[in-house]
């Protein structure tokens, strides 16, 4: 595989049918047009995030507040309530979050070699785009703040421990010989942790919102705790106090390049971490069912990922295709089936496209990936039975510790999951 490194160590690769080449800019699978998608992302991450948040979160609340009878408005404006001051404080929090969105934009423009001063793509983001940007910014709390360590420990630590166990015959200095695939890599924390442990890792992510943020964290954030994030400020429900609503966290909790450099030297790694970590953009099933990826990886790690599948069989077939014989699949996560209420997303078929569906294993009806028709939901028990029917043996299985997801531990509403943890071996 050829890589073109954006900065000193993270290669953003293009996964193209028939080749596994690299570009001077981060690129995606041929199922997407990179600059069309990029344009959408840039519209989202620029000034519209700031403007939309101010309008939806504080402007509309001010309108409702000033519509109250004057006596009630005066009461709530005075101590201890001081709601106008709360709105001002939330506005300030929005500005801090917007600074993060805007630095992500700047680094994304640099990666793509696009003009920062151009305004042709400003102002057209959809509500769905904005929701994705807001949730991605909040996800920085989980993956790249010191305060998110409990969530990371509950989710990533069991997977890394299992990885070390199943490859215990490999000394840390030689773990670069063990190749990992992490689909649904998100903001890249698990990719980083596995690389830091000595393994050769490729992350895959379909969301360009998350790819842009992970690119910034992994490649450009060179000072720990530099950026202030207010993960809970934009929600006004279930807070015990305003201090709890307005508390901040600092990101990132560490400098990725420093940590990888230190870890490589400590374990005397044969291959430096800078050469062992990459990210590929694109639909997991479309990208990794390509013949170039057949029997490519020693292990696959899926963390809070398999419930994003409309058709889980397609995911299982793709993991099987990628793994070497007797390769290991480590899974951890709940089953909050993402398409339970809506069904599988349908990708528009191009006019005049009359290609017959192809078949690969049990799961593939075509090369549309997540856009293929059909969906179903299974229980945890049924998932494991299906995994075994599709060519794996479950080596171990248990319910994990209760875990939250971007979880406000001080909230009056506590939502947690009992994620399923299992390890399967390809037969």
C-alpha cells in the first residue's frame, strides 16, 4: 500500500477499486465524490455552526423569555436566577465550541489545498449536517478529554487487553507485524491507542465530519489542553445547577505525536508508530470487500459499530473477507440498531445504471454498501449465532461493564448501556 502522508505520521489513504493508491489530499472511496462531500462539510464547519447555534440555542430562548409578563421576567432576571446572564454565558460557550469547528475547517482546507477565503460554499448546510457537526464536536469529550477517560476505559481497555492476550506470543517490539483494521474509527482514539501499543493499524470511517476532526487531532493539535470545549452547555434539561451546565473540558488531553514517539522508543519498536497508523475514508463494505483487502489483517476491532449495519450479514462477510485464516475479531458495544425506525438508507442509482447485482458470501447483493436495500435487527444472542453461522467461532463472550456514551455523569438523567463483548476467530 502506498501512502502520502499529510503530516509527519498519519496517512489518509484512498481506497479505490482496482488499486490502493494515495493522493496528496485526503480522499475517499470511489462511491463518493470527494469534493462534493467536502463542500458540504466545509459549509457545516465554517461560520454557520456558530450562527446556527446562537440562533437556535439562545436567540429563540431570549424571545420566549422576553414574551413573559414583565413581573415574571423581572423575577427571573434577578438573583439567584439571572437568566439573561445564563444566556450570555451559553453564548460564550458556543463561541468556544465554534473556535474548534473553525480550526477543523482551517486544517481541512489545508489538507485539500482549497481557498480559505472563498465564500461560494458558505451558508447551505442542512439541519442534518448541523446535527452531525454538533454531535461530532461533543464526541471530543469522550475521545480526547481527560474527563472522558472512564468512557474510554470501559470501551477500549477490554478490547486492547484481549488483543494483547490473543497475540501474547508477539513481543511488543515486534507488534508491527500484527495488522489491525478498525472500522467505524470515529475520532481515532482507538486507532491511536492500538498504534501506541505497538500494532500496525488502519482505521476506516465513512463520516467526513468525524474524519475532519480526527485529522485535526491526530495531525495538527500540537499542544495539550489548548482548546476549551463545553459539551453540555447547549442543552438546558436535567442540570442540577448552572455550573454543571456550563462546565468545560480541555482538549486534547495529550499530544498524539509525542505519545507515539515516546511509546515507540520505550518498546524499541522495529517500525516507528508514524509508519504504523493510517486512516481510510469510505463505506466499510464497499471498500474492504475489494480483492486487494482479502486476508489482509490479523485482527479486526469493532467498537460500538456493528449496530450501524442495516444488514449485519454484509458487515460479517466483509470482516471475514479482510481477516487472514484464523484471524481474530474483537467486538464491543450495544445493539442500538441505527435503522430500526427508518430502514436501510437508499443510495440513488445513477441514471442508466443497469448493472446486475453481484454476490459475495451471504451478505452482498450489490456494491452499494450501507445503501443496499433490506435491513433487520437481532438480539445479542442471535448476533453471536449469526457470526458463527457465517464462518467464525466465538472464543469468548460476556456482557461488559455499564458504560455511557458522551455521558454527563452529573445529569439528573442517567443513560447507560450494557455492551456485549465477544471475541471470534475466523475458521
